[in-house]
């Protein structure tokens, strides 16, 4: 097999969400949104994160604005496989309930779509929305697998759509200043960057043989491209993060936030090699599949970046709401989502989503010396505002889908290496494909269950 051929292997896809679905005949933009007009939006995925994006939420005493609360936004539809959940969101937003997402794509009055579904359901709605002339805000990670991410980028380019990836760190003023600090050479030459994803993971334990499907829950649609399996409540509430059919574990589902931020700060695209080792050492009697302990090493020409994950460490804490919304820094040693950047002039510690940053230089009298610092704020609202502004200006958003795809690829590489028995992968630095490794083909792209396949030609 030629070195690039493996990314083209797999079954032939047939486009579809349900019987009779076809690509819309008119892929052109439904209409241009003028600067003084309202943007008509629809939400697909009304669960925890979807509800936060749409309605906003209270965070540490601070109100975080949702899309429906912006003055220049109208919400037209809410769609979710769980009817009651979608109807609740629709009622709150004074919108319509859509039982089928195709209703949204077919409505020429919809300008933009929010995709807040589980990982395995990101690619297809984004592609269909692009084909229908809609702009898209899609949650992280970009896609369930590397091939899907490629297709999402292709669709955004072909149909000239604004597609914002939900990695908010790129819209945070403190992170923009951190990047400027590094680019101005104030940290010196960087050769090592360490990224952490540490917490206590909730485990669902054993998956039972099945339960009655709740009334109004379209379980078959929720499964999507994944193989059919009996309904069990913890699969769609907790365990899906730990099953290969739906995700690649917490490093891709949550850790991609700090991996994306780190990659952006150090200014790197594709690595030249990736190696990952780890295992599932806790919840041994459960049915989870993904690693709870993992170290991935990404080798660039002049920088080594690692991603280190532990999912059994309840004493390592995510940055809390008070720190994210005030002039405080986390206790870095036990900060679950920290980034450590080692330059020749100092070490920068960075926290995601409002953690701020500090630069430490040589201690004095055994006490830390901070050479520079900046507090942070949770950038959720800024990221939404950037998306809305780009819909009107057609400028490239802060976390455009290709940047999100490339960051998600780093986790896909590490997952593939881990699943191949910790095999070192060599990467083409030009296009991100894996070199000379046909065994990686089965992990680059999944097999699809009809009629939920991502199309080969977008």
C-alpha cells in the first residue's frame, strides 16, 4: 500500500440521516446577513453544553451570555434525539421544535447552526449545514476520527462557510497576550511544552443488557453511524466518552482544549512523529475501553510537546469559577488543565478558560520570581461574539474548523499509536497523513452504519 493510500480506504459512504435524504440542490448561501440584521440560528443538540451555548448559564456568580441572549440573534429551531429536551429548549428560546435536522437545513431562513452533539455526531451535521449554505458553530473535538475532520474542512472550503470550532481559548485576551509574549522572544527559545489533562473521571461501570428506551428518545438516531446496541442510560449520559464507537476518551473530548491552546502558543502545525503509551488501570470491572492513563509525545523539528493524562486523580483540580472570573491564579502544581512552556529565558504556566498565565524565572532566596503575568477571564462569550461577527464580515474566525481539525488530529495520532500497541507514527509535515503504516487505516476512518455515513464527496 502506498503511503498516502491508507487515508482513502474504508467502505463507500452513502449520505443520509434517514430514508430519502439527498444533498440539497442549492448549496449557495441562503442570504447575506447585513451588519444591522439579526442572525437566524438553530440548535442541534440540546443537552448540557448545547443548553449552555443557547441559553447561557451562571458561572461563579457571573452571567455567561448564551446565543439567544445576543441582541442580533433569533433562534428559529431546536433539535435533539430526545424530544422532551429539545422542546424545553425551544420553549425557552421561543423557537420551534424540529424532530429532524433536515427541517433546519431545508429552511432558507436559517443563517447558522449550532452543533452541540456527542463526538461521533459532529461531522455529518456540519457538512450538511455547509451544503445547505449555513454557517456553523461546532463543539469540540472537530470529529470522531481523522478522516471526518478532513471532510469537514473540505465542506467549509467548498461552500465558503464560516465554521467556528468550540475551542474558546483562542478568543481569550490573556491567551492572545501570552502568544504575543512568546512571539516577541521574551520567553527565549522553546524546546519543551507539557500539556496536562488530569481529573477524577466518572465511570459508569458495567453496561447492562438493555433497558426500555425512554418515550420520545430516538435511540437509533443517537447511535448514528455506530453499530446498533441495546439502550442503556449510562451510555448516552456518561460512558460514551469511554467507548471507541463514540469517542477516543477524555483527551479528545476535553483535553483537546489545552492541546489546541498549547499548539497555538508554540506556533506548530503537524508534528513529524507521535508516540503514545498508557493503559486502563482503574474501573477494571467496567466496560469502558479508552485509556485512563496516557502520555503522548509529539515531536516537532525543534520542540517536544507531551500530553499527560490521569483520570483517577481527584486531588488535581480543574480551574474553578472564582479563579476564572477574578484576578487569581490557580495553584499550578495541582491544576488539572495546565500548560508548561519551557523557554531559555523562563517557564510559562498557562491555564485554559480563564486561568491566566505567569512566567517564572530563576528563584531568589528559594522563593519564586515571576517575571510577567496576566490574569484571565472565561472567554465563552467572546468566542460566540467572534462567530457572530464573522458571519457578517466573512472574516476567518478565531478557531476556524481547520485549526480545530489540526489540533484534534494530535489526539487522533496519539489514540492510533496507543491502539497499535504504542507504535511510533511518522507524520507527513505537509498534509498531516501518517507515513508508511497501513495498519493505521482502520483507525483513520470508521466503518459507517447506513444511512448515517459521512459522504465521500462533500
